[in-house]
């Protein structure tokens, strides 16, 4: 296949990191969905970011100490904080106003955007078949949004904007991987939303209950895990190769939405979601070829788990 790219030797580690990020992100989304029914978006972003920063600072020694935050490319980090702010506010605004699986399905246009933008931004090659898969994926997003005059609601538009911002974060993480540490790429993206939400907090704060405080702390921890996982994955392998693995979160979202909030995806969400996932899987096929599909599956299970355990043992030492 002319489109194929070489899969790096540390592909299993990259997938392990990415799946850690996906799990952390899904847990964060569940906390957000619960908290946003009683607390403002500004308060959620502020406390989630505050606890996320605290967890990052506590774990600094695992990533080379605070010296690893030094950077020669501050403007790139500033751009990433802007993207992170747009991604966080946009997605959680939409999440508080639509079913969990709907919001995530629309958000998962991000891997398709990553594929498209990897050409001008990273100079990676995308063949015409994968371009067709990207177009099909966007058609799937339109189907999820409901064909008709009222399909672009403010919540849906906010999630779409968040998807573009998220794509920018994935691409810049790959671009900066050779000069910046995972700690710097992760921490600075949390600072931006924290500062913005701090200025928006007056008049939008409600004293949390004991249970809510627990969820806010868990949200902060999960956000830290999500950033570490996503950055750790995308700095080790090309975004176009890893991005489709993020679709696994849709399964968890559908199950959680049904069990917790009695949310049942309708035919439009299911149809559009299948098209989006199918296009993503085809992109993987074009990237690795049918000979290496088994390697993907091994990385998704045994190799990914082994890499995660190895990392945990290294942290304990």
C-alpha cells in the first residue's frame, strides 16, 4: 500500500499511554456530566483545573522535577493553552446540554481532523482513500447532528469547536515532542483554563457538598491522567496512527449513559457513530496494512497492559 507509514518500535507503549488518557478522559466526562447539573461551567473548570494542577505538582519529581518545565518554545505553549481553554469550555458546555454519548460522538470528529491537518501541519502523507474516509467521517458527524434546519444547536457547535481545539493539541504535542517534556506539554495546558475560569468565577460559585468535593477531586486527578496519557501517546507515534484508538471511549460512554442517566442513543447517533468509527478504522487499515493489523490488536491488549505495568514499576522505584 502506498499510504503505509512505519509503525514505531515503541508503538505498544504509545497505545498504552493513549488508553490511559482515554480512560482518564472518560472518567472526567462522567464526573463533569454529574457535576454540571448543579454547578456552573466556570466553577467546574476552575476546580477541575485547580486539582489537576495540584496533582501535576505533586508528581513533578516523577517527570524530572520542575526543571523539566523549562522551554525554548513559549509561544507554542501559549498556543496550546488557548487550544486547551477552547477545548475544555467548548466540550463541557455541550456535555452539560446533551446526552453523554452524543457529545462524545461529535467530539470524535477530532481524529478525522487530525488526519486532515497532519498533511499541512506535520508534512505527513494522506492518500486519496484516507481522504474519502475523512469525508465519510464528517458525513457521520452531520448524521449525528440530525439532518434539518435546527441541527446546529449552540451545544453542538461548542463541541465541534472543542474537537478542532483538541485536534490542535494532538498535532502540537507531536510537533513539540522532540524538544519539550511530557510534563511541560501536560501542565501548561491546564494553567490556561484555570486562569480564564478564575476571572469568570465571581458570581458563578456555589459551595459544593461533601460528595461534590469528592467528584471535583476525582475530576482533577482524571484530568491529569488524561493529559499525561494523551501527550505520552502522541509524542511516541504519529497522530494519524493513534487517533482511531480514542473511539473506544464511545463504548464506555454509551454504557455509562444508559446505566446512570437512562440515555439511549437513537438511530441517528448509532448510524452516524458507526460511520465515524468505520472511517477511523479504515484510516488505521490504510496506515498499517492488513499484515500489521494483528500487531494493532496485540498492542491494544497484551502489549499495552505490559507497558503500563512497566511504567508503574518504574514510578515506584
